[in-house]
C-alpha cells in the first residue's frame, strides 16, 4: 500500500501529507515503479527521474558522460596499443600518426560490428565474458607483477645504462655479462618477436627472427622427441650426428631411448585426441600422455637451469613445458646456451 499515511496519524495530518505526496508524484500510486522489475538500463533512468525538477538535466548529463566515456576509452585504448606495438619509441619520439589512427579505427570497427550483429544480446554476452574473464585476468596481472619485479631489479642494477632507452640497449650489458641476473640466452617467445615488426609497421626490422630460428621452431613443433634427444646430447657435449647411428657411447644410447619414448608417447597422444570424436573421453588419456612428455621436458629444463646458473623455478619449468613446449624446446636448444658452462 503506497498511501502516504503512517499508522497512528490523524485525519488532520493526512491531508497535508497526501497533498505533498501528490505534488511529488502527480500520477499517484501507479507512478511508483519497482526497480527490480525493470531492465538494467531502465533502472538507471528511473533513478534519475526521481529528481523531478532536474531529472531531464540529469538524463542529458548522463548521456553526455556515457558518450565521453566511450570516446575516451577508445582513445586511451588506441594509445596503449600503439605504444605496445611500437615497443617503446626511441628518444621518447611519438609513433606514427597512421599507426594510432589504425588502432583507433580497429577498436571502433569492432564495437560497431558487435552492435550491428548482435544488438542487446551481444552487449549482454560481452558483459558475461568480461565477468568470466575476471579470474584469468587476475592471473595475468599476477604475471605482470612478477615481470615488474624483474624490470625494477634491472633498473637498480649498477651496470644498467640509464642514459639509453630499451631499444638503444639499456640492458644489453646485463645480458652479455649476466651480472648475476641469471638470464636465459634466448627468450622463450623469441620467434614471436616478429609481431614487433608487424605491429610497428616495419619500423623494428631488428625484431625479425633469423631463418635458423624458424628452422629450430618448426623442428620443435613437428619433431619434439628429436629435439629432446638433441638437448640431452648437447648437454653432455656429445656428437649430435650420432643420434641416428649405432653408437657405444652411453650418452648417445640414453638419448636414443629418450627419443624413442617421447616419439611413441606423442604419437599415441595425438592418435587418442583424433579418436576422441568417435570414442568419448579419449582426450583425457591423450592429455595424460602429454603430461609425461612435459615431465621429461621439465626435468631437462630444470637441469639446465642448475647447470648454467639460470634464473627460474620448478613451477615455471612445468608451465613452460605444459603450455609452450615448442618455444621451450627452442629456448633450451639455443646454440648460445652451450657456448659457456660446464658438462653435466
């Protein structure tokens, strides 16, 4: 009951109370709306319309703020993407204007396509995706915090060339001398540096991986068992050409056994994943076999870290082998890694 009379009130007090209520609500009781029964967008404007004399002003102001929010979000997003794709301009010079406009146009086009194709349903789906991505994004932010710690450690190192930018070689001397920073000689995502070249519209030609890098990467994708055996032989300073020969060298024989195990394991894993369309839940066994391969790769990477005094821990070794095994194989097979260090 929305009657503006409280229990215990007299008729003399009811009249002015009713008049005040009707002044604020000319439509009477039917004009009262229960927000929970309305849509999300309608709820917002219902709240604004409660302020009778300034409701129209608040609605217009709200719409202007929403438009400004969309424009500034697109603008800031394009600036961030432009800076990331440029990978840090030299001497703090601005990146190319066409590059900024390209990112701004791309973001706007994606928003238009989303609205035209799906309308309200697309917006609802996007809201659901944003909520669902909250946990993975938390993991990403955690990784970014770890990266920030590494960068700050580089900045406070006495050998860091503070007068240079990153592209000019701010940390190059740290990579050359190691200086206790315990770097891998090759980044785990080294071949993906080609994206720097593409997203910077060709301004970072030095980011292009060499032909040898691509050869190593595709070998890791197509023949991971061979790469594991190759690493095992290299660590022992053995002859890699003897992998496909009958050798009396114990290191070569153990490498051949590892290669045979990994080859059999990977072939069965791929076969089970293919058969999953006909035989349900075969992918579970296939992934279990993949984990066996990951354990072998993790053990080798961990052994190399200890042998060459490289940074890292067992958790990162497992994550690298589980999700990025081709990149990990390229990293631990890098010729630069075996120029220094002792024999295992």
